[in-house]
């Protein structure tokens, strides 16, 4: 395994195109482009990694996997009255889709759906309490207390989050927010600004592997459902292509991270900050496709 990962890193570093960083969030736009890391964690906690595996990065929308698990644990299937389970076929921050569907987001992984999920976690809590719960959940999943929120990234997102503010106010206009939009978005921006290394993220993803030895912080059935949504919705309007090329459930973030799951086998985290046209890590996707082919990993 280690030899394969080392070869993957060597190959990725020879790639001519590294994509483009998410410069619409200034704090992310300043990150050096030519970085790549990968880690694999088995259910029993063994860890293999290569590349810039000790470099922390902003997990951004990968956080939506963890907040979905928390919200489902809180209200169960009642969540689906507020958000759907279908692929969007649109960009992650589409306003048109939300308006057309009368304020019920298509799935919990597009921004509007994740804002609703965060709103559910906030019910009866202060933003500080909700964020403490999210960070603690991720720390427990990773078995690592050294996971924190990057406050500079959160400030940068808040200062440049006009599209997300528009989405939140659309949701509120359709009575699909229980809390004030500013409170929900403050929590949402900080949740997206959680920093992790690929080592930490791979370990945190083990609760979705559903194998003997993996953490059981949610039920097997719920882990299976979350993986299904990662497969169909985890890469926005690039989800079909990711499924075609990689064949595994995965959730991306504009910080360049991707969390992927090989059901029953392993959790994988990759990071390279350069994105493709759909806002997903360019080299991260390529590396996962190569790894899946070499290992014979696929849900199909």
C-alpha cells in the first residue's frame, strides 16, 4: 500500500495542470497551488500516507458529511421534510434551483441543503454550542483532539459570502430556516473552516466504512445512506463523472480535499488545492481514479 501511494504522489507531481485555487475566498486563494497529499485508513486504524500529509487544510464542504450525520442523529428522517435526496445537476451554490423548488434544497450536500442541516443542529443551541458539537464529533471520529477551526478562513468566508447569504434568505422566505440567517451562516462558515490533515480526515471517515473494527458512532444503516448520498451528490454537478471515473462514494470541498469511502475496506482522504471547473480537486480526483483502478476498488 505504501509503495502504491508513493508512486501516486510521484506521478501527480509530474502533472502539468494543477487546476485553480478557490480565489473567491481570499484566504483560500493565497494557498500555494502545487501541493498534494493522500492517506488511507483501515477500519482498525492502520494508516498509510504520502505527500504533504502533515499539512492542514480547510475541509470546507467535506464537513457536510459530518453535520449530516449529526442532524440525522438528532431528528432522524424528519430532516428529509426540509431537504431532498436527489442529485442537483447544478453548481453547489445555485440560487435558481432553490427558487424553482420553493425553498426545499435538492440534497444536503449543496450549499442550501447544508445550510438547512446546520440550522437543524442549531435548534435550541447557541452557535458556540453547535460548533463545539460538530468539532467534538469530528475529533471523536478521528480519535484526535488536535482538530480546530481556522478563524481567519471563517472571517474570509463571512466577508465574501454574499451568495450564501442570498441562499439563506431564500430559505427563510420559504420558512425553511428556524434560526436567523446570520446566525445559521456564522455557524456554517465556521464549520467549513475546520482544518485537518489527510491523515486526520482519513481516520475520521472510518465511521462510514461499515466494517468490523471501524467506529460505530452512527448506525450501519445510516452510514450506508450517507455513502449513497456521497455517491450521487457528493461532487455537485461533477458527481456523475466522479462516479464514472472513481466508482466510490466521495465528498469534496473547495479547499481541495476529498473524503472517499471503500465500503467494508477503507477510508481515503486526498488533498490538492487546485480545483477543476466543477469546484472539485483536480489532482485529487485523478489520484483516486488511479488508486481505485490499481486496487480494484469500486462499488460497481
